């Protein structure tokens, strides 16, 4: 009984600390969340990169890279000052994620290309992922 209470209190403290850590991160107008729909869990440690297309050349510029955390999220992708109207893409390196789970997959990576017209509006790009399919939508 005592051990159960200690675990409960410990989990509560860890959750509170996690919230404090997240609050310390700079606010990003762009967020993402990757879920492994086959297992019903967050997709942890997926490498991803954020890119912006140059209108004059059509070339992609790398803005940032990161890894999804224990919740399948990658906070701090871009600062509010850097988030301008234009075309962006997030590339998720899904093949390595599945290999790390001992699985094969059909899509070695997923690129989601999207247009930002109002940089003052928060934008959320979720990715629902299985070994042989994926889905995304515009979140807020």
C-alpha cells in the first residue's frame, strides 16, 4: 500500500516537472504530433526536418531538425519571428523508426508540404502512421 502511494506521488511529481520543462521551451507557432496507429502509441524518436521553399528559385532551405519526444511531439520547430508566409514541408524519417522497432515499412519517409498564409495563427501538423499507410490533417 505504501509503495503504491509513493509511486503515485512520484508519477505526479514527474508529470508536474515535465509540464514545467515544456513551459520553459520557447513557444512555436508550428507544432507536430506523430502517432503510431498500429500500436496505438506516440511515435518516439522519429527524426524530422523542417524546410522552407524559396519562391524565386524553388529550392528548399533547411530550417530545423529534431526528434519526436516521448509524446510523439517535437517542440520548438520554429520561432514566431522566423515563421513567415510561404510554403513549408516537414520530412519525417519513418524508415529508421520502423527499423528500430524491428519492422519493415512501405514509406521510407513522409513529406508533408503545406502553405502558411497567416503566420500569427498557430498551426498543428499531426501525422498518423502505420507501417503501410499514413494520414495527416490541418490541426490548430
